[in-house]
């Protein structure tokens, strides 16, 4: 294109220069009017006649060149492809570059080989007859190897774009009409890839183009339906909130029950430990009482033996001192041989034991008031004579 313009300017300059030279030479040959002498003067020199015709020839030549040459340079820019027609018949396709073809017989139809973008807006219906306005973007690129087929079938890129637009709308509507409005709303993210898939299948193989991207940019339902959907979503949110509150209350109740159970178990454990402690204490007390009772009984028995010995009774060993399997000492056992002793003498032993018990508990103070004529405290004298004291082994 730059070459053609440059040559056109150059040829135009030379054509104008030739015409100017022709006009100037013609005036010289025809003569000029002298205003002073008021006469026409002619220049009959042959040079002006030759110059006149040379100027005319140059003007005609470069005018002819201006008419035929510059318009025959054709430039195909990068990103374009040209379909060359010879007297209306498609001959070939040419890529980027500059070509020389006679412009009267050769015509170049340019096709944009870059990515084309179609912004489409139309209305559609869902499966449940809800109206919607859809907006989608289709990006495609022509197959440069099929540009002659495009020129033969459609004649221009605009006609092809119109066809792609109509097919894209048709396929998008078919996808949307197979779904309910709520389904479209809930699965909107998956609809655009599905539309792209069906549009690519319908166009790429049949219309000599490659579909790069199909994006369903917006789906706009009617205001009434959107209000209905909004109310439904609010109701669902309220339901979810109620379920959440119920679950929360249930969890809190279970937590409180767990705390109460743990507290009860702890209190039960404490009570059980306290009861076990009381039982252990009671058992300890009982064992202590038994031990005390056994000790007192043993002491009483020993006292009885001692008193019996003092009163002259025979003390006879029954068993010797031993140890059991646990290593506990089993003391020796003795018995009193009463023989033919009188009951009064035997009763004396009991009286003496009572007296010893009284002395163990007496604080040494006499009573302030004594009833009767006198008070008698009997202190038995130690026995003499034939008392078998030497046989006391207890």
C-alpha cells in the first residue's frame, strides 16, 4: 500500500508537470499579447513546438501510469489473509505481504485472521417457562486454510459472524430449556462449560472456524421470579438457622447432662470413699474394741489367776506359749484347780476382782455425804501359809 501511494504521488507530479509544460509551450507557439505595444508576438522557434508535444506525452504517460500502477499494489497485513478474485472468480488465498496484481482484473477481499469476539444478548426460556435474559461471549478464529470456502459460502466475514451468532444463541437456548429455573440458578457454574461444549460441536466442524471460548456471562430472570427465589432462600436460611439453634441447644443440653453426670459420679465417688473411710474407721474401731476386750479379758483372767493363787488355789498350765503361721504369739493357757473349795471361797475371788476394778477407777476422793452409821472399805490382807505362789507362771 505504501509503495502504491508513493508511486501514485510521483506519477501525479510528473503528469501535472507534463500538462503544465504542454500548456506553457502552447502559449509560446500561439503567441502572447503585449500590452505596451498592443500587438501579439509569436515565437516560431522549433524548440517550443517540440516541448509542447513532449509535455503532452509526459502528461498522458504519467496519467496513464497513475491510473494503472499504484492501485495494482496490494498489501496484506499481519493477522490478515486475502482472497484473490480474477474477474470475480476466486483464484487463491494470500497471506501477509505485498503483491502486484492489475487492479482492474484482480480484486483482494481481506479477512481478519485474528481472534474475533462476539458479544451476544438475547432472551431464553427455562424448562418451567421462566423467561431470562442471557448474555454470552463467543471468541472464534477462522481457519486460514479454509478461507476460500468461507468466501465461496458466506462471501464475507460479517456474514459468517452473523451465522455463528445465530447458532450460538440456538445452542445456548437448547441447553437452558432442558433445565428448570431453580436448577439453572443452583448449577450456574456448570452451565457455561456445557454451553461451550455444544457450541463448539455445532460450529467448529461446519463453519470453517475454531471456537476458542464460549462464556455465559450473565443470566437475568424476571424481577418477580427473583423475588420468589430470594424469599425461598430467606426461608431456607431461617430453616437452617432453626436447625442450627436446635442442634446447638441439643449439644448444650448434652454438655450440661455430661457435666451433671460427671459431678454425680464425682460426688458418688467422694461419698463412696467417705463411706469406705467410715467403714474402715468402724472396722478399725471394732477391731480396736475387740482387741481391748480381748486385752481386758486377758487381764481379768490373769487377775483371776493371781487372786486364786493368793487365796491358795492351784494354778495348772493347760498349754505352752506358741506362735501361729503368721508369726503371732499364742500365750500359754492356765486353769484354776478348785478341788473341794467351798462356794464362799470361790465367791471371794469374784469379790476381790470387783474390788480391784473399783480401785482402778477410784480417783482417791471420799464422798462428801455418807448415809448410815459408818462406811467400811475392805482391803484384803495378803494370804500366808500354804499358798502355791511359787507355781504362778501367768
